[in-house]
C-alpha cells in the first residue's frame, strides 16, 4: 500500500494532512466507532409524559464516551437514553461517541404525540431478506410503543403467528410477502416486507484451496513423523467432526484438523465427515434476523508414508548462488493491484511478481489474505533457535503493514508447494484478539469500492483509490468473488493529530518496523543492501500451536495480516521486495 519513493510519500503525507483537515468523515474509517440506531428510520415515537427509549449499537465503541444532546445540551451520558416530554412535538437528538480512534455522530428524531400507535421497524440487509429452503428464519422486529400491544403475522395473506417474533420456514423457493399487524390502545400499524427463499448453501469440504492453481498431490509424510490435515470447510454452522483412516473411526478426534501419525510405510485413505446440527442459530447481517441450518459432507485425503531417508535425499544444498522463484501470486484487492501492469492469467501475474523481485522492487499483496509463494534455489536449513532467513520490505516508524509467514518442506519432492504449510508464530500468536482461522470474501467491482464479508459475521468495503487502474480487484482472478484465509492480527491503525499511523508489532512479521528482528543485509537477487525482517524456522508451528520441528524448508509464503484501511492512505497491504537466507551453506544439525 505504501508508495515506494520518498518524494511521493511526502506528497501523500501532505495530502493526508489536508484530507484530514477537510473531511471529518475520516474518523469513521479503520477502528473509529460506527453507530447503528435501534430504529431503522432514525425516528422514535412515544406519548406525552411517557418514557421513550433511545438506544444504538456501537461498533468499536469499547471505552467510549457517550453524549446525547438536544438543542446543544447534554441530556444523557449512558449507552441508552430515556427521553420524556410533557409537550407534543418533534425533537431532534444527536448521539456522539468518542473513542481513542475517533468519533461518530448520529442524529435522530423523537416524535411526542397525544396518541402513539405501535411503530415497527426491521433492519433489512442490503439486497433484501434471503433465507433457504427448510431453514428456520426468525424475524424479530423492533416495536416502539409496544406496551399492551397485540400482534398478527400474515404470510402471503394467510394468518401465521400472534407473537412479536415470527419463525418463518418454507419448503419451496420463491418470494413471500410477510406482514405484521401490531395494535395497542392508540391504534394499529402494519409493516410489510418480502422474504426470498433460495436453495440452501451446501456444506462442503475443500482439500485444496479453491483459489490456488497449484497442482494437488497425495500428502507425503516421513515414517515416525506426523502430518497435519486441515481441509477448508465452507458453510459450516456449529459443526461436529469425525475422522477415519482406511475406514477405521479415529476415536477422540473431534477437531477440524487431524494430527495423523502413520504406523508404517504405505498409502492411507483418511476421511473427514462434517455434520451441521439443528437447531443452531447464526446471524444473517441484521440484529432482527437469525436462521438455522443442517447438513453433512465428507472428503477423503490420500496420505503416503515414506522412509526417513527420503528427507535427506530431497534436501537440496547451496550451489553458490541463491534465487527465489515465484510459484504463486494471489493478490487481495488493493490500490496497487493492477496498477502499472496487465495480468489476466495466473502465469502473467507470477511473471510480473518475478520481474519485480528480480529488480528489487515491491510486490503489493493487497488487503488481508493476499499472498506470494516462492521456492528457494536451495533448501534453507533450520538453526534450531537462531534466525534463518529474512524477507525484505519497506517499513518505517508509523508505517508497518505486517505479513504472516508460512514455510513448507518439499516432502514429496515434486518441486511444488503442495505439501504442508506451517505458520511461523509471532508476538501475537495465541492472543485472544488474534484470529487464526480468519476468512474474507471479496466481491468484484469496477471503479468503485470493493465489498467484502468475513467469517466473523462482518461486512464492509475497501475504498477505491485510483492509481491508473479501472479496478482494484485482481484481473487474473476469474470468479466474481473469492475467499482468502489465514491468521488475522488485530489492527494497530490509529489517527493521531490528523495523521494516520500503522503501528508496529513486536516480532515475527514481515514489512513490520520491529526493533527485534529488522536488519539490513544483502538481497541476493540484486546484490544491493535492503532492510528485512528475520525469521526463525524453529518458530514454525502446527495448527494446534506445537513446534513443527522442521530440519529445513523449501517454500516461503507471505500473506497480508490485517483487514483495515487508514483513511486517505488506503488499505493496509504487505509489500515484499525479496528474500535471503542468512546462512545458505549451513548443514543440517
């Protein structure tokens, strides 16, 4: 995401200052609070001399200061405000929430009436209410003036429930008209909406990443060692897991991953079965809508156990020169993706990334999950505790765009990154705010913001910044949406004195202004010195957090670790300039 030249950076910094001075909307970016009122119309209605409850949901509002103002005067300082008036009329109230990362404001209207019939509102997601065949959808509207109210629901003009909440289930696809009639002593109110019923999304298991174009192969493991099997599971809702090996159930293995240790040299068939259970409830983009799902899926993985002599036979010693070959470049959307290059196939994208590394120039990985995989011309030996290689970036104080590092040993010897990836732990590994299995889906758009959704129930967009390209969505990604996965760090992006800053992390990440592992050394691809973050192979871990105990590695993968934007600076995107082993002639210990 960073511009690579100091002059351009100064211009961008000046532009950021001017932008911050001119636009108060910047505070709504990144981790600034975001207010959603409980009334979808921003209008609250009540009777004279009756309490009217004003409330809101505030995202990123922890530790915030609440100020409810009417006519410039503070009337409440709590998250919920009780409004009361002895006179009829329209009153305007503004809620302001201040946090260390910025502030947000939202204005609402309060109508005080002599007679106050029910007021019904329902937070409808963008694109309408969508549910699935044979799936329970619970509609829970917000109803003002509900004291003593009665309810009647109608579905396609036929009477349904008489409670405030309605459970909606259909066996056929189609658009259904849903109406709620609410009545109290002051009158009757009707609310209508459409619910679309579609075929249920299928629970599925991917044994290889669908976005990758690397040819798959049976998993290879040395005798006496374990192989970690962790398929990608899609559309799972509070599932249970079971594993079998050659049709023998593995008792006690109930996790989405399996640490399999073969007993002898041969090929095994390992099977994972995932079952969703009902009733299990999940949110559907709205506080007023929940639904449940249920189904089962299975997948098999072939595992080939070979002798330990294969590990040494496949070790590739240093031959006097060092090069890193791009195996796969899958960018996330970003302002420098497609900028200054034309790549409409994976091969063209790889060639672009290779050319940039050969020249010592940056490869921008885009937003969260964008990744670059390289193959070293020799195996990089683990020193069992010291630093073994570095990845070059361009961090500086106040501008860290960390990337997560993964390493792989070419266990099957085919020269492709289709064995087991091991994450290299860093200072944030194991912390509650770090999400190890984060997944984000990006949706294609042209000359506009990129919409995204994640597996934490969040939705958002990446603002469009034009660097001479029509779209920030990678042109070589053919589908109109794609999902990237990996470990996500909690952002440290803040605005201080009108300046956006991406603060650093302690250690273990690339393109990160670390006081622990950042060094200056020679880039073997250019023979020029550059700054890079040092990485220890001994920090590689299995999915359950245990040491991977790798003697050497052959492949390195880096992906952007943050899902955050910094105002005028745009999305946080890791940049990679190159790689270097720190002791290429090291022998296996």
